[in-house]
C-alpha cells in the first residue's frame, strides 16, 4: 500500500482521543451518500416521466403528420407513395372532427377520428390496446347493421356504455333543410373499448371508419396522412425529406415539433431538480472541508514529525487529498447503489400513484439511464476532490518548527 494512502486510512479511522474526527468523517460520508442517492432517484424519476409521456403520446398518435394543400382524394395512392420514403414503416389516412356522443341521459364531447381499419394498426397502437372487442369489427359493425365505433375506457365508463351498446353521435356540421341547418346525427354500435394509457385519448376519443366520419362531418376525403417511422428520433429528418419530395407538394410535421412545449417543460424540470438536489452534494463537500480542516489542526504535530522525517509537502498534500477522496468515493458508491436499487423498486412496484387526468400517467415511472448515473458519479467525485484542495494545501504549508514549538 502506498505510504500516503496508508496514513490517510489511519487518520480516517481515528481512535480514542480522535474519535470525534471519525464521527465527522462518517457524517461527511453520509452526506455524500444521501445527496447522490437523491440525485440518482430524481434523475430516474424525470427520465421515466419523460419517456412515459413520450411512449404514450407516440403509442396513441403518429410520428409524422402529412398534409397536401391540393387534397387527398386518392389517399391510397398517396399512402403508397409515402411508404416508399426511407425509414417509413406505416402510413394511414385520418379524418378528424368534433362531436357529442350520448347514451341515455349521459352525454360527452369527444373527438371523432375516422380511420382505415386495414392501415391504422401500422401507425398507432389502437388495435393492440383494445380491452374488449376487435378492431376489425369497425368495418362489419354490430348485429343490428349499425356502423361500429371504438370508445376509450374512461369515456365508456362515463357514458355507462359496454360492448354491443348503441350510442348516438351528433356533430355541429349540419345539413340544410326547410327548417334550417340541422346537425348531423347517427347511431353507432360500440364494437370495442380501448385503453391507450393516455388520458386525453381514453377520455375523449372515438374511432370510426373513414366513410362514417366523412358522413358525420361532411367531408369526402381525409384531412391528413399519418406516418410511423422505424426510429422516432429520425422523424424530423423524415418530415424534412417529405416536404422536399419532387413532384408533390406536402406539408409535414413531426411528433417532436408538435409536442415541443411539453418536452421543453419536462427537460427544464429535470435540470431544475438536478440543480436543487445537487446542492445536497455541495453541502456534503463542505462537511468534507470542515472534517479535513479539523484533522489538520488535530494532526499538526504528526505532520511536523512526518516532515522532519523526510516527507515532502507533496506527500502531505496527497495524504489529505486521498482521505477526502476516500470519503467521497465510498459515499458516492453507496449512494449510487442505493439510488439505483430504490428507483428499480419504485418502478416495478408502482408505489407512487398519481391522478391520470392531470399527469397523463397513473403512476410515477422511474427509469435509470447509465449515462445519467455515470454523470452523477463523476460530478460527485469531482466535487469531493475539489473540497480536499484547501485543507491539503494548508497541511502541506505547515511549518514543522512552528508546529512543534508549543508541544
């Protein structure tokens, strides 16, 4: 064992008269442990929240939205053309509209989305998210020959609707009659109930076929085409590539651009929480400074003897730096291990439940990212090492004759 490390460990585990210094060192170590643990858990929380919201948004909606100013009269040809774009793995038309759905005395405002049942599963996870019914029943409808509709889990609960029930959909777009403009109204059979995990969709969306949606809102062609890409992070490049396609005029927008404000807010919260909790590590570093300063004062005679025996100022400085570094390393490793373990337990057990209508998630997810953990470890070690510089320099500057004069 190197001479400096041996002396540093002896000083760190002081006994008898110097037991108070060992207690201060232990408190400093615990401070680093708590700070690192809190920082790891906070970063896992914010990362999990970002990814949870992102996955639910992307599971219920497309990666890229494409509009054509001249219209989409032949949407099948447009879908085939857009599927040829590199990275695009799915394309489907969509027709949107607002409506009022009612069953008995219960009424709710919803967004009607008209889809092509053959193409929609390649873009969104609506087919896989059905808790009852089948996505293909949208085309066949119910036994009473009414067209089919898919309702979100929360919406169906508010209406009191179950599989096979008939609901009435009323749209503000009306038809001209001798009595004036009459709203369009049509009855549908509930052929499926879905749970996408995003409260916005589960509480206020209904899926019907393109033909049914067109009759309700008075349109003859889809509003836009939705695309799914192989890698979500290539969506901005795909949108730019589509906007510049030769021989066609497209307007494209990717998921990151549409949800920019949401993800910017989540990123800002992550940074703010990291800075706030990082102050705990700074406080622990100040404890290291205090413990090393006290140790230098307590061991001034030992330092003087070491110098008279030939120890250089560099060796003395290294002793106290190593002692502070050991405190920081042990505290960081214990805090990191405890933080990762706590985040994994909290995520798998789903211990922290939150209101889904506010946060879009039913529980707080925790996602441990190795890059974030490595950043926390590196920052904590650097801070702890920086805290050793001043006390170590003071110890190295100690004059042996001055220290032994009053002994």
